[in-house]
C-alpha cells in the first residue's frame, strides 16, 4: 500500500530552543494507523523511536486532523499569495489592473494544484485543479456579462425619461428626441416575424419527430435546418430584399421585409428547440393514447404538445432574443426613418438596433458646455431599453412555461 506523506512545517520558535530551532511534524499515515511526531534541530531529522523526550510538547497534541486543518489553511491562503505576486509584477512592469487580475488567476490555477501535489498527493491535486478550472470558466462567463450590464446601466440610465420613451426623432438636430418610433418598429417587426416563424417551425418539428422518423425527407430537412442556423444575418436581409425587389421593384423598403428577414433567422432555432422538446415526451404517453383509440393528430394536439409546451415556449423566446437585436437585415430591407410608422406594409420603419447604430455612427455635434455629442447618450439609452425588453420576454416565458407545465404527481 502506498504511503500518503503529509508534512506541516511550523516555525514555532521559542526562547528555550533558540532562533535556529524549528519544529517539524512529519507523519507516515497508513490505513488504520496513527501518526508519529518527529522533532529536528537546525534541519536535522530524527527517527520516531529515537525521538527525545523534548518532543513531548505542544507538537505531540497535533493529530492527523490538526495537520489536515493546517494544510487546508495553507491551501486557502494560496489566493492571497497569488494576488500578492500578481500585484508585485503589476507594479514592477506597469501593467493595468486587468492584467494583474489575469496573472493572479493564472498563478492561482497553477500554484494551488502544485502545492496540493507536494503536500496532499496526486488525487487531491487533480481535484483541486478541476475545481480551479471550473471556477475560472465561471468567472470568464460571468465577469464580461456583469461588466456589460454595468457599462450599459452607467451610460444609459441617465438618458431614459418620459420624453425619451414617448418622442421620436422628427425635426431633432441637437439634444432631445427619443426612441418611440424605434420601439414601435421593433415590437411590430418582431411580432410579425414571430407570427411567421412559430407555425412553420413548430409544424416542421412535429413532422421530424412524429411523421418523418428516419425518412430521407426528414434527414434532408434536418440538414437544411442546421445549415440555416449558421447563415449570416446579412444574407437573410439580402434574400428578403431580393424577394421584395423582384415583386415590388428596386425602391421598395418596408417593415414587413425586415420581418421576413428575421423569420429566416428564427425558424431554425424554433425547429431545433421544438424538436428536442418533442423528443423528450415519453413514448408511453403516445402509446396510451393510441390504445384508447385516439387518432394520431389528436394525440399530438392533446398529449404531446401540452407536455412539451414549456420547452417550446422557451425555444420561441430564445429565437426572439436571437433576432430582436439584429441590425444588418433590418438596415438593408426595412431602412430607417425619424418618424413613427405603424404600418408594416407601407414605408420605412425604424428599429432599436438600427437606431443604436445610426445614433452612434452619427452622434451629432457637441452642444455648448457639453462633453460629448447627444447621439451617444441616446444610443446607450436605447441599448438599455433593448436589454430590458429581452429580460421581460424571458420572465414572461418562464411564467408561461410554469403555468402550462404538465401536472406532476409527487408523493412524499
């Protein structure tokens, strides 16, 4: 059986022992055996049986649990050491704080497993390495998200007021104006795209799961859906523009064209999410319905779809969140305007993404006594409103999914 060697050094210097004396607890921990404390002087180690009576001191009170607690304390201090070394290098090399934090994370991820390997063994070191990597991955995801939300809040909250939400940009040259026309265009265009995409995507998913299992047409449809998932948004906009130009002429720019372009981006997401949710419905539910003589279409409507409704709604909301911030297809086919347009089939229509792009690319002139053009504040405010809309949609989806979720019989 392999020995698990754990060492803990305590510099507990005393006046009787002198400044060059240190105490060392060295343990051979075997299965079912205790620990034998050893004592050395000035770096010289003694065997357990030959240990002098002087070893009978506070060190003898240390047990295996105390050593493990001491090692745990030392391991918990690795983050402080990593931050200290990173801060030292940051000051010496003149880095910014972000570089110092990255260096501290690297030192922590590399130093903690190495320290654990020297003191606790390979298995514990591997476990600590995996834990460090998980925490690093978590921070890599969360830190940019928190930074983005904080940045948008800091720059956009001051621009949002009643005028900003209820006025458009008609005849506005300097400060003032709002996003009312862009807000209406975003809601109407996304609603039309959802009305187009959800029936098509849901029916396609029902065919793939319930009718076309293993068929050639189903395989081809799945392949095309996967291809459409990765197409650039500008391609969808150009397709919609070419379609409407072919029908109405080269000068056509309407809001409904933007909805068609967005629907091309939504349909693959709706199909894939609805397909996965329908596959999760147990086959026993279908077979029980068939055994009662219920036709297949009614089984799908009354059994399969209600069971998967929560996941389907979540997939639809994810598809809406994917397209509500698209700029390129709307800029190409829906155009831009400074006034409110409630008609999707007549005239250009402004949306929030296009509004943000236009305000940030043409912010205007710095007013007297100001520090930056007014377009920047309007762009940040519109971005904050767009994020709030996406959050509200996700909350509504969770609420609807909880309301329409199938009842469960959980007996305790």
